[in-house]
C-alpha cells in the first residue's frame, strides 16, 4: 500500500509578494486595508489554501497582522493571488506617520512574516512566509 503516481516530493508554494494595497476606510485608530498576496504553485497537483497567519511590520515596527481562514483552490503549476483583508492599528503616531508618508509617495520597507496553511492530497502543510518589500501607496 503506497502513494501511487507520486514521482517526487511536493514543494511548498512560494510567496511572491503583496500588491494592489488599498486603504478602504479609517475609523478612529484603525485602518482597514485590502491587498492581494501572490504565490506560485510549482507542483503538478492542485492544493487548497486554508489559512493565512502573517504579521506585518513597517520600518521595523509591527503595524498589524493578517489572520484569515479561507478555502481557495490553487491550480497546479500556476501563479495565483489571494485577496487579503487586514486591519491596522494606527493609534500609534509612528504608524500613522508611516502611512501618511506612504500616501505622500514615500517608499517604506514592509516585511511580512508568518505562514500560510495549505492542503495537498488532504495532507496539511505549513508554508513559511518571510518577505520584505518596498511599497509606495498612491
């Protein structure tokens, strides 16, 4: 009894970055953002993305986290995007200044650290996310 049809070990999807960041609304000390996370599935099999659990830091300071459960089907050997909804506490003056700086066109270093959970053939996998980007909001 074995796994038939498996010719090689499966690889974890690769995190490519976050794009299309938009500030939806700001309420008192909270900013609601939407973005899209991009990944690449190098495998010959489809997967299901189950959970995203990623902390977001800007200029070395934690500004929020993305914690959402989902059931997104990932086609084999493809790039795919996942919609993200994030809430950031901008009560901290430093964070507010950073966001205002970005809105003014200043580039900021943003780091995404954590993991996503996917299932492949019904087997759960944790995929580490450790990605840094310079972003500028417009």
